[in-house]
């Protein structure tokens, strides 16, 4: 869990000037400067690195799956790209993203014979062998997987079909993934029973889950890893009325947008004991370094500052719904969207426009977090018009960037390429920005 002072630093820091990964030199539409390209930050210019969250049965993010956005034309190209992808995953800046979580990396079987694979010994990074025409699972390959397992390198199958009729292969792997669209529930039940009886140590995962019902079914079938858009699933919510706490924060944000003084906002904060408690905790955190204990809400608001207070209230709005499974994962997803849009802004974009981009990305999942229709929510916030235009109508200066960050999380390969070309965003900076935004969102969500 992040300390409050660390969270405050993330919130208060001027993101356009942050430097832990040389973002001062980072340009989405230009080329990264040479000083950025180091062994700790491998340059991948040929393919977009796709990343999907991996969830546990509690709907918590426990890791990520990394893959290539395009299929290589030959075994030679596959092997070279797989090495690039592995170097990306084990690099310092991606390791910060993974942190204490796990990582699946989709690669071909040829990589298992390369010495580079040995860097994974003892790590929570699992090579997931994908099924392509270049892969084969003969006796030497299975023996290699067993040898790697003894060395602490645990191999899985990105497509578990191969283990269904090959007991030796099932014994050699640690994880088998299946795709929800490929099976009916009775088929998944049969798969679960077969592996639990014949290979009880083998852990099963499933991708392509689209809604809560599918997730619940797979949980009951003893799957332990879950992937898909179910966490962001939208329903026809009839509710147009937010709870009092949500409405109070909406009112504060609206008043701040209209130029209300901090004294006025402080009076509103006093009406909510929980917000009062939280703002005093922030104002008295080590990051601010007050020489005395702050006990006045008004003084706390002044110490924090207008723009950081606005962003803090916007973050707080996202967690005003009753605690529910997946809430933390949704917050992290929303923060990733906002931060990624901010990072991908064109050079020369104003600080105000970057703030608008951040709010657009973060609030694009606000309806899912609060279970209230998005048009009613945004109407109560008095946000810049660009935010609502992009989220509701897919129109305006923020719309295409929002579509790009959504395409990245959905692994929509053709749309990513199309939008990158239109927005003049190079592949290497996009890959870099995805790692930065994911790390920042993970840390910030813990702080909240």
C-alpha cells in the first residue's frame, strides 16, 4: 500500500514535467531522443505492445498479459520479435508497472531454447506459448519445458487446446488459457473436470469474458485467471440520481470550474465528514511538510492549492459508489485512460488542455463506476464541453485520443494503427506511454 505522502506527490506533481523515465524528452508525435533509448528501455518500433489486465476471482488486477499486435510473417521474424517483447517486459520501466504482480508474455516455442529465457528464473513472468504454424510440441519441446520448470521458469499455453489430448504436455506446463467465445459452458465444465482430475496442479485461465454472468460461471468452474472487458461492461442503468456524497462532489467541481473561491469550497467540504477527514489527512501528510498540525478545512484547501484540489476531488468522485468487486480495478483503468491521453498530447499542448484530456479519459468510465447514466452525471459537473463531446458523442478535439486509448485496452489492432497514423503518434512512444500510464495509475489507485 502506498503511503499518503507518496500518493500526494503523484497527485500534486506537474505531470507534463515529470522525469522518472525522461518524460521531458518524450514526444508522442516526434521521435524519442537518443538519450531515452537505453538497455533499460528497449526500443520497439515494429509492433505495438498489447497489454491486458489479468484478474483473480475477487475481480482484482493481479497481473498483465503482454503480446504483439501483429502476427509475424515467418518463424525467423517471430523469434526476433519475441526476444524484443521479452526484453520489453523485463526492462526497468516495465518492471515498475508489473511491480509485485504477475506477467504473461505470449511468445512462440522457439524462444524456449534461447538463453535469454533464463532471465525469468524465479520471476513471476510466465512465457505463454501461442499456437501458430511455427509451434510444435514434440518430445524434445516437452522435455525442454520440464527442464525449464525445474529451473524455476514456469511455462504456460496461450491456447490450452494443445493440452487437452496431450497428457505429457499438460504435465510440463503450469498454466493453460482458454477463450470464452470458443466454448459453451458445458464444454468449459468438461475441461475443468478433466484437468482437476488428471492434472490438479495445472492452473486454468480464461479470456474474452464480456460480462458479469460469464465471469460468475467461470469462477464456479475453478478457473483462477480471468481476462476480458467484463470489468467495463455497461448496462442500461435506469438510475439518474447519484447518492448525496456524489452530488456534493459534483457541486464542488462545478463551482470550482465557475471560479468559486477556495473558502466557498471549504464550507461545502465541511458538510461531509468523510471528505473533511480525507482532506485533513492530505494536508497533514509528509509530502506537504506543514510545520504544524492543520485542523482547519479552509487552511487545508489553501495549502493543497486550487488545481491539485480539483484533481483530487475528481479522483474522489470516482470512488463515491458503495464498495463492490472490481471497483479498484475500474479506478485503475480510468486513471490509465486519463494519464495515457495526457501523455499522448501533441507537443505544445497547453496545461489546461492536458487537464481536459486527463478528465476525458478518467470520466469515460464514470458511469460504470457509479452505475448512473453518463449524460446525467456529466450534466451535473459543468465540465469543459470537450469532455462530454468526446465521451457521449465521440466528437471534438479529445475524441480520437480517447478512441486510441480504448483501442489499446481492447487490443484492437487495426484501429490502433489507423488512429496512430491519423494522430501522427509513433509506435515506440505509444509503447513507452502505455507503461508509464499503467505504472502511475497502479500507484495512484493504491493511494486512494
